[in-house]
């Protein structure tokens, strides 16, 4: 679970966050000696792969946490890389989910206890980070239930026993009763953790037994609560769920999306005129809905509506999240009768006549304004046919929610009009097959919904995404250029393009007659150009694929998972966060 800022950060806040991330990355590289480590989108990465976070206190937020807390999280991640044998840890990990969550935490605490000599600042950062997380856990209310206080108490006493630092003083009274109840049952394991904190294998034996005992206590507590049907009794499970969402398992045990394959195009690098198309004579921009029988289009829309209705999505709530994520506060008059702010000259007489009266100030009032357009560019290559139904549902819901939030949206798509080159390739053959012809197919750019259309009017047209024969091959770079040009012509202050794709650019004829990465490298050039111009924020939404080689800001989703409210809200906040980072 990534903690997102509740409002869009200001450009100054984003600049500060980027500076802090750069400093944290430098510290991690210095500690580990691994030059490939860096921060990307708030996550520690090696090359393009985000590294797992093994304990809840390692998650930090650049917009909400202070710099020492961010440094503490980075230092903790560095010590885990430095002192934990990943292969041995995977071998020893228990299969039970709760036991593994606890075992991951215990190993992280061990690594943080193995401090390099002569680095008191690092120790101070680690302690500050753990205490900050502890306070946040308590303020969230998760420690109020039986399971929550048990998890929190275990984290506190293991951390204190292994590192030698005292438990958080302000919550010592809170955990005292629970600590007194469980320590007699786990005292031997706690002593073993302390004694063997420099020996990973010996430490693990005690950590595994401790994890097993605590998991058994949690199971007993959950079973007892299951007999009670009231909401108060069910609430403690929220603590366990939250704890598990704050932890990533090791990258080799979790099923991560594949990384998009990329390389260098020799043909594009050596071409004097750069990327080119052999001919644009057959390229088309179409509205697919006009090419589908009205009855069939109605069937597609009905099918899409049924799938969406079955999910029970709260569109109004999604709209509020989008507005908070994307909207920018703008001045909208004054608030009077405030207890702080600027002196209201009209109320100076009150200061004299009623010295105790404090409501004599005024403050500027700000309202969120969504001066923004969001475009969804959908890859309609052949492989996307298997994923198009959940993608169409997602885009339809976002278009509807954006409209309620006052955000204009476009729904676009791209494919080719033929397989293996079509008429463009036929012309090339007829002209004697000149070498390195450039793009060698007929592009087809599709408009399902324009920014000026309302969602209600575009409903049938969006359902045209379900038509099977739209899907052929993909020339991504030109499609991104086209979509960006459409958004750049708009008057909105902010423009975001979300490219939804499940693979690298691919057109068979172009790849055979140029080289395998010709279209691939052109896409990189187009995205880099718009990142430099900052006219449109181009971000990538990978369907089962990590699009990091192409887009600086990207995320991967699994189309096989249910499209629920939590996933949609997460995507909405991700769009807002990426847009905020581009605003620097």
C-alpha cells in the first residue's frame, strides 16, 4: 500500500522531494557499493526494477515525511541489501502468509541492528524512521483492536530487544498489558534473536519459531472474534490487512510483470533524416463506431454495462479522488471571522471593545480547479484483444468519473489497417525494395471519444473497443505523437496522456526491412521529446508488462485481477502523482 498525498503537491514540494530522493539514493549507493541503485517514482530500484520493501516502516512518502525519516527508510533498505543473504532468506521463509510477514519484519530488524561502526547519524536516522512509523500506526487507530495491538507490541519488543533501543516511550503504557501477557511465552525466542543477530541462519531459527507462535496467537484471536457478528469485533482484521499491504515479498517469490524487451536500432541511429515512414498515403484517422452496425454496437454497450454493473463501482467517489489528485488549488476570495491569518481591518473596533475576541482575522480561500485534460491512448495490437474487456471497462469508468470531476477526457486507439505491411509494403516491393524504407505499414488512428464530447454521448462509441477485428499491429511512436498533438491543441493548463499497452511496438514488415528495434527506439525518442517540452505528460500503463524502458512514469496492472474500487482509486492517485512530478 503506497501512501499518497491527499492533494496534488506544489512544484516546490516536488522539487524538494526529488532532491531528497537523489540524496537518499546516493546514501544507499555509498552504503552498498551498488551503482545501479536509484529512486524512481518514490521506490528504490535496481536498474529499472523496483526492489521489495520487507517491513512496513521502510515505506516513506516524500511529500508527507520529513527528510530524516526518508533517510532512515533508505538506510534500512541499504542495510537489508548489505547484511541479508537473499538466497538463504528465501530458503528459510515459511509458507504461511502471516508467518512470512512476521519473519520478513524480524529479518529487517536484524539487519538494522548490524550498524557499521562510527556512523551515529545512520543509527539516529533508523531510530527516527521506526518511531515515526510507530506514531503513524497508533494515530491511524489500527492499534485499538486486539490484533492491531498484538502486532504493534510484537514489532516494538522485537525491535527494542534486537537493536538495544528502548520502545517508543509515548506508547509504552499502551503496550504494557499485551507485553506482559506474551513475553513469558516468547521470552526464549527473544533472547535467541538478541544473541544471534549477527548470524543470519542461527537468528532465523528463533525468528521462525517466534513467527509461528505469534501467528498462532493471531489465528486464535481472529477465531474468537469470528463468533461475534458486530462491526466492532470485525474491525481488528483491518490491522492485519494494513500490515500485509505495507510489505513487499522478495522479487523472486512474487510474480512481477515482465520487463519490456528493448535494444538499440542501428538503422535509426545511422539515418541522417531520423525516423521516417515509407509512405503516409494510406494512413487513416477513423471513428470505429461509424463502421459498426448500430445493433451490434448496442450489444457491445450492453455487454460493457453488465460487466461494469457487476463490479459495483462508486463513480462519484472515484470522481472525488480524481479531483483531489489532479485539481490545483486556486484563489477564490476570502474567509472572514477566522482565528488566525491577516487582520481584518473592518473588525479593528472589536479588538478594542472585546480584547478576548479572536475571530478578527481573514484568510485567503482556495478551491480546487480541474483545468486539465486526460487522454487514454489504447494499444489495439493483436495481443491486446485478450485484455480489451477490462481495459474498456476501466477507460469507460475513468471517462465518466473525469466528467463528474470537471476533467475533459479523450479515448483514442491505434492499430494498423493491414497485417505485414499492406499497401505500403506492396508499393515498396513495386519500387525495387530500396533499403531501410522506414515504417512500412498503414497506420490507423482511432477516436472513440473526443475531449469535446460528453461521456453520455460517447457511450456507444467507447463500446466499439470490443470489436475483435480492430486489432492488428502497433506503431506506438507515431500514435503517441498524434495523441499528444491533439492534447496540445487544447486550452487546458495541464495535459496528461495515459498510454495503455501490453507490449513493445511491433510491425512485422517494418522490423524485417529495417531492424527489430526501429519502432521501439522511435517511441523512446517521442516520449523523451515530450518530457523535455513538457507540453504533455506522457505516462505508461502496462497490461501485464513493465513499460519502464519507454516511460519514466509507468505502472503495470494484471488484467486477470478483478477491477474493483481499490484498484481504480490507486490508478487515479497514480495519475495525479505522475502529473504532479511532471509539473516541476
